[in-house]
C-alpha cells in the first residue's frame, strides 16, 4: 500500500521540495529531467565511504542518474547533472541489489535516490522477498520532503543525508535550492524518529541508524557553523557526523571566486573545533593538506 502511495506521486510529482507537479508517468519532465523510470549510471563495491559503511568488502553503491539538487560544484557532476544512463526495470534493480550482496558488500546504497524513490523502494521490497538481508542505506542530498521520508518508515535501515547548508543564501547561490535548511532539518528529524540518533554496529559494520554528512566549502565557515548549530538545537549532539574535507573544484568552477580552490587545513580545523565545542563527539574526519590539488584528484578512501 505504501509503495502504491509512492508510485502515485509520479502523477503529480512532489517527491522533493521543488514540487514540479508534472505527470512523469506521461513523460512530463520536471527539474530532475527523469521520467517515471529507473536510470542508473553504475553499481559497484565502494570502499571510499565512512568506515562502518565500507567495512572490509565495500558498500554496495548504486549510482543513480540525475539529482534533485543543482550543486554547481558537484563532485559527481557527470552523473548528477545528467539524466542519461541505463534504464532498468524494478526487477533489474532488485537483481543488482542481490548481486551486490552476493559479492560480499555490507549494504546496498542508492546514491541520490530521491527523484527515483518510488521504484527504488519497490525494487527493495522485491529484493527482500528474494533474500536480500544486508542493510539498505538511503544516501541523499538532504533536500528532501519530510512527508515522503515518512513513507519510508520501516524500509530504510540507515539514513545517510547531506546537510549542506545552514544558510539559505548559500543553498540558492550554489545549489538553486530555496529553503534548503528548513527541508533538510525537518527531513532529518523524521529520519531520526525512524532509526534513532545513533549508529548500531555489528563487527564494526553499520546495521541501523544515521550518519549526517557535511562537506566543508572554501570560504563558507559560517555556513558550516550554522549547520552544526541547527543540528545541536533541533536534532541531537549524539548523531554521527561526517565532516568532509574532500571538496575539489571541478572544471566548471575552477575560476569561481569562492569555489575555485580547495579548503585549507585551518578552515577545516575551525569547523571541527566548533563541532567539538558544541558537544558533538561522534565525528568522522578527513585529512587536509595545505597544497593545491588538481580538480581530478580523487582518493580511494578519504577517511583513511
């Protein structure tokens, strides 16, 4: 019944805060430019996630095409800014989930599933009926509709949302996402209501809970601090934070006046110190080197 309720949203799409209200079942396209279909770039065992997700065998990451955000600096720009990819049936996606489990992945983790959530959830239910037992990780950008997140209750084991912006002006300038802080906050509250504010582990691998990610951007320390203030005030200081330093300017923003450089070690340490000052003590951190890195720089595991 919940799956059908989700599928019905395609007819006047309000899956995300943009509320385009197009009928995607009739190939009307909204912001994400996706029909009522599953479009995937690739699926693989990914070893660069937070340690409890990657474990020793990798996270079963499913990179879905397009995104409901429009981040001009997106590190996965070629995937998130494109609606192209392999078109799958629900059965195809269920099989991919089961294949990732068979390969030893610790979980299945669709990336930016929001625009495709109804069919992703239908595939999840099908995969579970066919023997999927590993946790399901909902890896999203934080620009979610809390009413939609509420429909996932009982289906998602681990939530992995970004909380990109505490300052709405930044969310508009960098991601064309009005009211991002409010929607992110309300959605994460609903996530915590479903799975708690902790992270349950078994042999060091996450089984249930939430990790809130925040990518520190160059020159935007106050935005990062506001994110932390909102989480402390409205959610909990017990949540597991992932403070990411891996921002690298892609070609499109290489000459941007703000985003054209990597963050400095000092900037990252200011954010980390502020988090500790607020009382957060469950934090995944990354290293920062005070030298310029090329835009195509990538680390296999940035949490090492």
